[in-house]
C-alpha cells in the first residue's frame, strides 16, 4: 500500500483540541495540507461537518482516508457504513491509525462494522 493519505480529525466541543490527532496524522504520513478538521461537532451525524465533507472530496482512487480513532470518524453505524461503501466504490482504503482496511474484504468489513457499532453504542451511553 503506497496510497497517499488524507486525514480527518474531529473534536466534539469547542473547548477540546485536535492537536494530538493532528500530530498523530502527521506521524502516519498524512501531509499537513491534507488534514481536514471539524471542531465542535458530534460524530453521531455527518450533518454540518464541513471538514469531513472536504476530506471525503479530497480522496481519490488509491488513496487512504485516515483517522486516528474510529469514533473521531463516526458514531453512527448507518452513516459509517454508507461512507465506507462510497469510499470503497471510489477505490479508497480506510486507514485507522497504522492499519489500512479494505471495505471489500469480508473480514475487514466485519471488523469496521463492529467498531462502528461500538462507537454508536458508546455515544448512546454517554447521553
């Protein structure tokens, strides 16, 4: 896998910071100008997340959409599945930390769906 990485970072409140996520994305090889950020937005919906929309628009066939933790990407299983299916259809892999996943691989899809389910469950429990 030699695909260029495009990174996404998110924090839920304006008081939180994305510095650690940004530093981790840089360490994973994401170029600084390819890191997209949302501040003050929940991961339970993709509505109004301009940083996510920009990151999704910035990927291309052979690239890797990269996050540091799954819950920074999504806390809604249906939307996570929708986005990952769309990325896969465009030839984009999903990077989670140092690991890279192919949505077309049944075991990797199962793993990512499990992470999505746990992230959604954690969000529901926090309310």
